[in-house]
C-alpha cells in the first residue's frame, strides 16, 4: 500500500471516528424520529432542488467552453460530464478537483472539444465558482453577525477562514487574468536559451501560453459571459441554502432563510478546509450539529440534517459513477468501430 492511499484511509478513519464521537453525545432516537418525518414528497423536493442547482452550475460552465454554443443540448451534455466528474470530486481527497481531469477527458473524447479548450474551461469554471463562493460566504458572514445565538469566537474564526479563502481565490484569478504562468514560462525559456528544451518541456511551456491566452481572452473580451457565469454560479450556492432551509422544514424545525444561509455557508467553508478528508466526513456533521444546537437548541437536528444531505450525496455519487462508466463505455464502443 503506497503512502498516499494510507493517508486517505487514515483521514477517512479520522472522519468516521469524528461521526462516532459526535453521535455518542446525541439522542440517536430523536435523530431517527426526525428523519422519519420526511415524506417521499419531501425527499423528491430536496433532490429536485439539488438537481436544479447542479444544472445551473453546468450552465455556468458551458459559458466558458469556447467550442460549444450555449444551447440546451450542450447543457445536457455538460450536465452528464459534470455529473461524472463531481462524483470523483466528492470521494477523492484532492481539494475537490480529483474529478477535473475526467471532465477534460470526457469533453475531449466524447464531445470533440479540444484539450486546450476543455482544460481552460474547467479552470475558468472552477475560478468563477470560487469567486461566487466567496461572495456567498461573505453574505453568510454578514448574516451571522446578526445571529445573536452564535458565539462571537465562532464568527471571528469564520472571518479568518473567509479572508484566507478570498485571498487564495483572488490570487488564482490574478494568475490567470494577467498571464503570470506564461511570463514564468518565458523567463524559463530565457534561462535555458543556451540549450534547447526537450520535447516534453517545450510542449508544457507552449500549453501554458495557450491556456493563458485563453484565460486572458475570456476575462477581457467575454465580459457578458463572465458576468452570466458568475451569476449562475452564485445562484447555485444560493440553491444550496434553499436546500438546507427545506431539509430543516421537512425535519420539523423550520428556520429562516437567513439562518439556512449561515448554516450552508459554514458547511461549505468547513468542506473547503477539510479538503483532505474524503467528502469531508465528520467535519460537515460537526458543523451542522454545532450550528443547529446554537440556533435551535436541538443538536440532534443537526445530525439529522447532515445525514439527509449525506443520503442525497451518496445517491448522487453512485449515479455519477454509473454515468462516468456509461460515458466511458460508449466512448470505448465508438472507438472500436
């Protein structure tokens, strides 16, 4: 067993241990009773909201793919590709990007999008998604300041996390917007002027230049697409807050949309911080229990809400894996003809 796999198993074990520790202090009977309150209609609504959010984010991504016009058929294709890729993003402890190479491969082999365009679109979509997340978290932080039940220590810890995420995202955007990768590549070329770079290095440097040109073109010349993609990405995060609002309603403890926004913002921030744990197992449950205890006085409600989200997430991952297999199988059959 290699070191990376051993670390993944260790982090997974830590996450599962955290869930056991959290559950040990709660009334599991109350958790089960709360979940049993959700009728089939409630489960359908929760899945419908998440499916809508997923489709909205696919539309945001489509706006960054140069080779695909903004049409419903292409949105459906990107929905399936994203469906497959996000399943791997969820289960792989790689900062939520473990499925991005799969998205690039499927776009290229299944739908004929050039590798440079596919790769650039994945990076652009991820950047826009992070920029929208920063705004979503910022609004959540502002709302948390008006939530008297939350301890001030937790609020200021959230402020530190938000500042770190905002700084990293801004740096990632600036790197693309100003072609810093290409400039670094040019410097490397000058330093190696006395000896021609080998083929692999030359191809890598050329790829960096192509990607930077694509980034610059999108940010400078496709302002409307950028604004629309950002708005759709923000709507995706807002639908996540709506999902929490509905879950708590179906569990029998309705809260305001502002409180649901705060809970979702905190959950997303913790997921970002716990990127090394597969699916942020344990970390997400902890923040749900903590916040639901603070705002409702019912800690078991937090675990119930977290388990509902896990059930939806597990179903989505299984379907996404099947989608990845189906797309890959079709491609294999097409290639064999």
